[in-house]
């Protein structure tokens, strides 16, 4: 049976990043949140949202987080939200969110709670810099499986390998739905 690993670069790969111009390996905090459509892989995203912020004042930064935490709760039940990742990169905080569609992402952005948070952002100036953009997916080749039991290469939607019959392990399927 296939066992999925939690990937981390081996120490020698991390060390090698020092030789690649512009590449660094930094410790960070990663916040990952599953949405209502979290059983879908990235190939099902019709839209990608990117947010970026920097801060210069600890009290304003706390105000930002005080506003974000209740929005996270709403986001967990937002229709069409697949998943999101927030991470620190030096002085910036970044968010990448995968949505089923642009309309789903816009519906959340237009919610009363989100609109109030944006209003407060401008009124209270929580951030030093702020960036938000929503892209509609232009193309993708779907997610494929390179079977670890045989030589087959198969779209993950097939759920089992046509070459050897091994079931595919999909990290995005909820436990109760199985492979």
C-alpha cells in the first residue's frame, strides 16, 4: 500500500539552496486551512487569491489578527473555498487561497463581515503595505499519479492504477470518503 510522506527537503538540498541566486531556506510559520471543498485538489481551483501585507506597528498588527481570526472561522464554511495557506517570508505575510470559482471568492469578499474588515483596514491602517489579487485559472494539466507499484502514469480521478490495480492515495480526500 502506498504511504504518502510529509515532504521536507533533505539537509543537503537545503544547504544547496545557498548556491542558487535569490533562493533562501528560512524558518517560517505556515497556517493551512481546509475549506468546504477541501476534498478537491489544486487542479479543481478555478481561482487563486493572493494577499500580501507588511506591518510596522505591533498594536496595529494585533488589530489585524483580531480581525482575521473571526474571518477564518467564516472562511471555513464559505462555499467553494478549497484551501488556503498563509506564511511568513521575512517581513511579509502572504496568503494563497484556492477557490472553486472567481464567483465563490467574490461572494466571500462581498460578505458583510469581510467588507467590515476591509473598511476597518483602511480606517485603522493595520498594515504598512497591502496587496490583493484574484486570478481566474487559465489552464492546468490535471493531477497525475506516477504509480509506485508499476510504471503507469494516470490521472488521479481514476482512483486506481489501470496497470496494476493499486488504489491511489489522494491527500485531499476527506477520511470518510476514502480513496
